């Protein structure tokens, strides 16, 4: 009679890896819940008025758990900045791989970078207020902004190398103007909180592109202004 095969048992290593994977997933889930709860509360109550206890209660975790993931509520701002930085890195890498024309890439970049949760004007207002008033993470925020500027400079340099962006100015200088344009558009939009964010970014880009296009090329006529000076 044929011998029955014994069931295959997972080795101790396999069980350990499985347990480790579960812990990592659980840890990532808790961090995400804390992060999302904090952003929601910043939008509802304001950054200064939100406490760590408020955040942990909304995320349904113990108060002490918060400090396993963030040294302070100020560091939620850094996590938000890192999230945006990762989006930017991924977008630039895709532009390199696909050869997407720089005008199309820059036009779509504002939309990509202002997807949820950035699309919430209350969150933008709370974050801008915190950036201006929070001392503990200011040095880290400055470092983050340097990295953002470096990525924007790479993006502009790529367009210059392709002959798609004027090359009579340093990439770093143009990158500063591009960043300030997007940042300023977000600031103005956050005051109104309406559904015009992407339209505002599109209009700002169209105006900006007239200065970014290679010199000597015919620049398309500017579209009619979408907003008056009082908007």
C-alpha cells in the first residue's frame, strides 16, 4: 500500500517571516490612521488647537502609541511633506522614462501634486499656518524644501536639455519661480476653498509657460484670464 505523504509544515523561518509581515502591515496601518486623523483634525480645528490626545482618540489608538510613530504632532507636517516629495520624485522619474513633453508634464504636475488630501482647502490653510508658526521642525522643513527645489531644478534641467525650456537662465532660478507660482496659487485658492483649484493651476501654468518656452519660438497666445484681480 502506498505510504501517505505527511503534510508539509512551514519552517520556523517561514512562520517568523509571516509574523514579521503582519507586524509591518499593522504598523503601517496604525501610522496611516494617525496621519489621516491628524490631517482631518487640523482641517476641522486648526493645527494649534489639535492635541496628540485628540489625534489618538480619532485614530482609536492609545495615546502613548502616537510617539512610536511621530516624535510630536509637528512631525505630521514632515510626513505630509515627505509624501509630496515622493509624488514629485515618482513623477520626474516617469517623465524621464516616457519622454513626455515638458509642457504637458509641467501642466499635469500641479494636478498630480494637489490630489487628495491636498485638495482640501482647510488642510492647506492649517498646514500653511503651521509651517509659519512651528519652530521645532522648521530646520527639517527647510531641508525638505531644499530637496524639493533640487528636484524641481532637475525637472527644469531635463526640459532645457531637450530644448523644451529656455536655457538662458539657470535651472535653479526657473525652478524657484515655478515653485513659487504653484505655492502662491495654493495659498490664494485655500482662502476661497471652492472647486477652482485645477482651473487656477492651469491658468497660472499657461501664463508661466509664456516665460518658460525657448527663446525665439513663437509663444501661443495667452488664454483669457479666468479670474479678476479681486478673486
